C-alpha cells in the first residue's frame, strides 16, 4: 500500500450516511474459460461484480480488490459454479471493514457454437447464443441462475388455417362442380397455386432462466440450449442450401405454433431436469409491428399435459423425389 497517496475512502466519511444494497463495477470486459462441453475457447464476457455496503459511515468500498479477484478468475482454465462461489466468498471476506455480508457476480456473454445444416452433408456455420450467469452469496446462502436465449422460427397456426381456406377455395374455383380430376391435374395445380395464400411466420426468441446447484460440474448451458431447440424444432439456421431451406419449410409447416404453444412446450420439457425454469418467449410478428409474448414462471404443478394429442413435431423430413 502506498501511504503517500491520499485515500478518501479511508479518511473521509460520507455526507449522507446510509447503507447500500449493491456497490461495485459493471460491464467489465473479461475473457473466461467455461467448463462447458461443446464450447471450446474463451468467451468474451461483460462482468458485473458487486458487494453490499451495510456500514453507513464507510465512504467507499475497495473496487480494486474485487477487480483483481475477478481477474484471477479469468485465469482459470475451466470455470465451474464452485469457482463463482469461491469468488463471492473472497469478495465478502475482503470487505469485512465495510460490514459486507453479500456479493454478486453477473456474467453476460455469447456462446458461439458450430451447427450443422439440416440436410446438406458437411455444411455448417456458427451460431451465437446470448447467455447470462448470475451468482449471489447472500449472508452465506449461495444461489446461481443461468439464462440462455434461443432464436427460432414460428409460423402462425391461425394464419395457416386461413391460408388453407383460401387455397381450398381457389382449388374449387379452378375445378368447379363434381367433375373427376386426375392426380396429375391436382399435382400441377398445387405446384402452381398451393401458395396463393401463405401464413405469416417470424423470427422468435425464447429466453429461459434455470437455477443451478453450486456443486454442478458445469453450467449445463449447451444441454439446456439443445433441449429448447429440440422441443421448438425450428431453430434458426446458419449455412443453408436449397435442400436445407426446403427441410426448414417442412419443419415450419409441421410445427405451427402460437406464442403460447412455444412457452408451454419449453415449460413441459424442462419440468423434469430443472427445479425451476422461467420461460419468456417473444414472437416478433410479421403480421404487425408489435410482438406477441408469453411467460411461464416455472410453476407447472397445476398444468395438465395431454400426451394423447398427436405430435407432428418429429415427423421426418420427406425425401425430395422430383
Ligand atoms: N469506492 C469507489 N472507488 C472508486 C470509485 N470510482 C473510482 N474509484 C477508485 O477505485 C480505485 C481503487 O479503489 P481501492 O480498492 O480503494 O484502491 P486502494 O485503496 O489503492 O486499494 P486497497 O488498499 O486495497 O483498499 C481508487 O483509486 C478509487 O478512487 C467509486 O465510485 N467508488
């Protein structure tokens, strides 16, 4: 410590003496190596690190101590939940003179993952998933939340039904009366007119927050993302050729969904693996300029799931024969 330098945090008292809930730093750029299978390499995180300041007479906390602890963490080769718990314990310990008993760290970053195309062999591209880890140590109690965001495509089931009605009407107008029609005639008509009305579909977002245990070996971000994508079935793609685009069109047609359907599917899928799962979905509608949204708070005890309902989600993508 350099005693020649003035230290107002130590020599002055605040003009207004009051405890503070959180004090620290926000948006620190820092690389991290996560213990995350499927995500090699460091992630560029924006970190928030803060402690509480119960001592009303202390002017300022020790920012530099917290910064250095975070910096030490960035040197770890594979960060696990227990590393975050250790960091928070050190932050509290280093601020005993401030009567600190709570600390939190929030890491915001993107997971960049290689994803294969739906059909074309060896075609793949990079996909970015926004993620957030929030760990809190509150008077000795550690809690950890992980949040991921997944982009997908949603096609409106109501719009699809309305479109089908117009297609059927067009068909009747083209083939009036009860005259017999050959399969070739119907096929030719469909090839040209099956899209005379098309349902609206849009890029959509699912944001899911789950609670993790401090002794978990990793943060489980990729399994969570994979599970959400599997249940939604139409995650946005990276590299596509026409065969992949056609497969995507098929998947969308087989998975018409309202924003409510998407939220319920995710909630149902995460019921077993996670104690709590907060689900928030957003369809950035192309029908209008506002969004359709749905949230589920993870309390599924009152939900009923009808498993006898036919599930078209896993119909195989048909082979192209013409
Ligand atoms: N507490 C606090 N410090 C700030 C703020 N803005 C900048 N700083 C500076 O952050 C620097 C690091 O703070 P400290 O950890 O107290 O630094 P230090 O006194 O050299 O380190 P210690 O001897 O370990 O306390 C200091 O130069 C502070 O003035 C602020 O809003 N609050």
